[in-house]
C-alpha cells in the first residue's frame, strides 16, 4: 500500500462550495421545517435538503437587496410562499429561506422569529467552525505522522549536520580569534608607527620653526634698530621693506605651525577675561593706515547688548579677525571694510553673537566659494600672482572658528564684495574675575631703568641683538653662552633677572633652570652662589625660545621658569615682560641708598 504524501493530504481539503454545502447541512438539521438555498459570492446556487424553488430573476433580485440591506429582505417563491433573504458576511454568501409555520408579521425587525433565526445562523456557523477545527486538528495529526514516518532519517541527518556545523563554527571561531589577535597586533604596530610619524612631524615642524625663527629674530630685530637710526629716505624705505618682508615670512611660519597643531589636535583655546571692544578696535586700527593709502574706509561696530568683558581666547579671536580683515584689505581697492559684532540671541546663559567682516572688493565667483577654505588654495590661479598669499589664512580661520563652537561662512558676489561671518557663543566674564584682572592691570609697575640681567644665549647674533635692546632700556647685561656658563656667572655675581634661552649646547635652558631651582632649595648649596645666596624670593627666570608651541611654554613653566618670551624678540613685548618681571628692588625709589 502506498504511503500518503503531502499531495494526497492537501487533496483532501474541501473547496469553498463544499464549505457552504456543509453549512447548509448543519442548518437543515437545526431548521427541519424550513426550505432554503445559499447563493455564493461567485453566484453558485446551493440547495438545502428541502429545496426552495425561485425563478432566477427573483433570486437575483433578492441576492442584490440582501447584500445591500442590514437584515432580512422579503420575497416570494414560485409557489407563492413568502421567503426571506439575508447576507452572511462570514461566508460571503446570501441565504434565502422560507418557513410556512411563520406568519408574515413574525418577520418584522426585532421579532422573535428574526432573533431566533439569527441565533440559529450563528449556531450553525459556530458548529461549522468547530467541525473545521476538528478537521484541521486531524489533518495536523496526519501530517505529523507522515513527517515522523518519512522524515525521521532527515531529522537524524539534520542533527548530525548540526553537530558538524557546531564543530566547524568552533574551529572557525578559533581561527577568527587568532586572526583578530594578529590584526590587532598589526594595528597596534601601525598606530605606534603613525604616532611616531606624528611625533617626528611635530618635532620636525618645531625644529624648523626654531631654525627659521632664529635668523628671523636677527632680521626683524636689527631692521627695527636700523630704522631708529638716522637714515636717508631711500635707506629708511629699504629698511621698512626688509621688516615688512620678514614679518610676512614670520606670519607664514606661524600659519604653518598653527595648521600643524590644529591637525594634530594639539591646539587648545585659552579661557581668560578680555575686552572685546579692545580686540575689535585694535584689529580695525591695524588696517586704518594702509586703508587710508588706498582710499578705503575701515570701520568697526559692536552691538550694545554684547558684554564688554567676556571669557575666551582673545589671541585666537584676534588672529581670525586679522586674517579676515587682511583678506578684505588685500582684495578691496575702493569703498570700505566693516568689522561688525551683532547680537543674535541668548542661549544657556551665553550670548550668541555674529562676527562679520564685510568688504566692497572684487568678490568671489560662486563656483570657487568652497575652494577658498582649502589649504594652499585661492579663488583663482592669478590671485597669487597679483595679490600674493599662500591660501593658508582662511583654512586656519575655518578650524579656529570651529574650535570656538562656530562655523565660518561667506556670502559674495563678483564685483560687489564679500562678507565673511561666523556665529559663536560668548560668555560674560564674572565680576570677581574682572575685578582681579583690573587690579592686576592697575598694580603693574612702571617701567624703570636699572637692574642687572643675565642673558643666556648661544647664538652670537641674538646675543648682540638682545643685548642692545636690553641696554637701551637702561639695564646692565651679562652674557652667558650656555647653561653651565650661566651657573658660573651666578656663582660670582648677582642678577635681578635671567633671560634663559631654551635650546643650547652643553646644558640647555631647561636643565639650567632646574639646577638653579635645586640650588635655591638647598641652603648648603646656595652658599656657594653669590647670585642666589641672599635672595628672599626665587630668582626670576624668563624663558627665551624660538619654539612657539603651547607645550613648549608649558615645559618652561614646569622646569621652574617665571615667564616665557618667543623669538623673534618683539621690542614692545621684551620691554613689557622686563617691566613686569623685574623685582621691585630694581626700581629707583625702592633701591637702598647705601
């Protein structure tokens, strides 16, 4: 005997008409005195055990009316007997029924006959559903039996395959773990190489900065000194040209170093109180003289709602505004340049403000607006030839503004000018910080002549330059070529301040400073140094270096230095730091008459 298959099982499933016929059979048993027929959705006519004869037009009319009505609709059979039709939604079919025992009035809506008939129809549908569930259960049992009979081996094979797959997965996991460990080691090695490359790059840039700044120190310093001597007009013009070119070169060096620090993620913004109006006003003042020569008007304006004193990095904000204003000046031949600070809104206790630099210059073509923010890129190839520049300024501004929490934007039209703007949050400086800052400002000592300074510098040109600058301010100068020589000077002489170069042969400035602080801390050692023996306070040491990175400044303070001065030496900065750092005893009114 052939075993049953799924095909034969599904052949046993009843079709839609058989389902309706089964319903009629159940209803016939429940209503033995009624004649009925059932019309399916497809129009098939199924008769009950007691057929009801209806002419097709009458039947079709009843079917239409029943589908449209909510309840029973009346009609007449061929023998003149009353009949009624009702739509059965669950079966999607119309039932037509006639019952001779029921009077015409009994079919009114809500009557006992209609309620009983509805209950009977629901009972019939319930019984049919139950029979179908029983049939489905029997069908499922048959399917399970067939599966057990025909596919028992398949289950065993699947289990064996499952165990085999598990073993393969374990082996794969072992190999994967080994491969991940190998790749992790390779990634660590690659990261170490990248970190080493980054360190070498940073060291290279720092060394290049140092090597470039050292001769720049002499060029800028001596050109400044030369310009202060009696010169013919032509000679003075040459001197100024040298100074301007050197300053441009120094700006380029600073830009490259800044860009490297930003890309390495090592540039951090300061958070100190400063006067916003002073910063904006100073930037505007820088360009007023060259603007006057071109016939261009430079103006600035700050919204009154913005606090006067704010917290932030004034140097970096000034750098951005100088770059933007310098760009505007370069490309503006007539009209004006406006530096504006507008109030936008207040959010989370901060004043959101818009900084704008607007010019009436040549403008930027629409297809080149995005390119101007790329490194070493300008709006047009001819721009560099005509106006100069490296294309670094805007790239640096873009990243500095992002560090401040904003985004640099530009709106421009060729021939009508450009507006560079950025929106950043400003925080008003707390009153106690303002009062401390103002107290320090008021307490600064006046610049007095007198006092002895030890200059520790290995470069002969820089020795001469710094010596001249210091002497002209009324101080005495002794020179040492390295840290070891500086210690020998302190062994036999007293000084009010040490200008300590950081990078020197034999003993550098860091080591020399640490030695001095160690000697100061040991009373026995201190007795051997005239310059340290009788000091009530630690000797003032100011770092002097061509390295201009933040980490270099931090290293100077960690070594024990009191201040930090970068090369090229700017005369005004040197004078300011000497006036701030020289001990009070060097001031004439504080000196002992003896």
